[in-house]
């Protein structure tokens, strides 16, 4: 399966990215993966390969390209609680720097890249986000509603806030089928915030599924971190792959 590292022209520079496609002739429906805060690394390549193996052209850009390239954290920082906290302290300014305007502009650039690749089919794409990437995937899909037919967000935080640009306020723009898989006991996405999101989705008439993964902590899909929850990861694949099949085929 072709797996390459590419340089993607983005809104404010060049974003390094993984681009993975199936074997055989294309074009294939396109899928964007928005990373978690720990950035591009072997785990995200593994996930991209699994999705591509189902018949998709998958792009995983470094959302932090304005601030950093290459490995963002050391492996032990994802496994040791104290080091993990220190890593988040270092990464938080980059996370906060991903404003709605920047995500919108970057998403347009990522889609332009896919439009220019013969491996990627024309037509609406899918977008999948993890942790902070889940929040930003919602922003991307609401800013470019006609470009996405599927949106999947897993253990996302900060989806519902009191700010005037809270990501959930863009829900009425969505045309994609939407799936949210929420972490349990997640201070960045409380039961009250989940309920507010679901009310907004329902009132907007969005086709959606919103599920709580009981017992699964924030970050449950990431097998290279201390938050990994094997059963929840399996459940996430069982939700994600059929969604992409329904929406993109």
C-alpha cells in the first residue's frame, strides 16, 4: 500500500503530512484525518493505513505546521502522567492557535491538495478527528459543508464552550452525516456539554449519532498513550468504517 510523506501548501506555509492510498487503480474517495495534540507519528500512520485499506485516499496533515515540524513529543511523554502534563503545557499554545479562521483556511488548502491528486476522487470527502482534531474536524466540516459527506469525531474536547465561536455553533451548516464517540468522565466534554451538542444537532436536522464510551478515557483510541482503551478502540472502528462506507461510496 503506497505510504508517502508529502509537503502540502497550506494557508500560512507548508504542512508536512502522511498520504496513504490503496493498491490498484484509483481514484478513491478522500478522507482527511485531523490529528490529536501529540501530532504526526507512527500511530497515526497505522490508523491512516487501516482506513486506506478500506478503499480511501487518506491525508493526515500536521495541524501545527505554523509552529513545529517533526516529532512533537517523545514516546515517554505520552505514557508517563507527569511528563504528559508537561508536554501539554508545551503544546497548549499551538492548540489555542488553531482558530476557526485558521482551520477553515487550512482545510481549503488540504482539499485543494487532494483535488490535485489523481489518486483522490472528486466529490465530497470524509473527515475524522481525534481529541483536539475532533473539535477541529467539526469546525472544518461546518466551514466547508459542501465538501464533506461524513464527519467522525472521537474523544473530542472543547466542542461546546461559552465562547461566541464555540465549534458546536457551526452545526446548522453541516450537510455531512455525523458521528461523535465521547470519552467517559471527560472534563473537556461533560455530560451537560454532550447534551447541548445533541440538542443543537437535533434542532439543526443533522443526521447524527452521539455515543458515550463508558469507562473509556479521553484519548481512548491512541495505542501509544497511557489513555488507550482496547475495547473502545475496536468500537470506534466499528462505527467509523461503516459511516465512511455509507457516506462516501
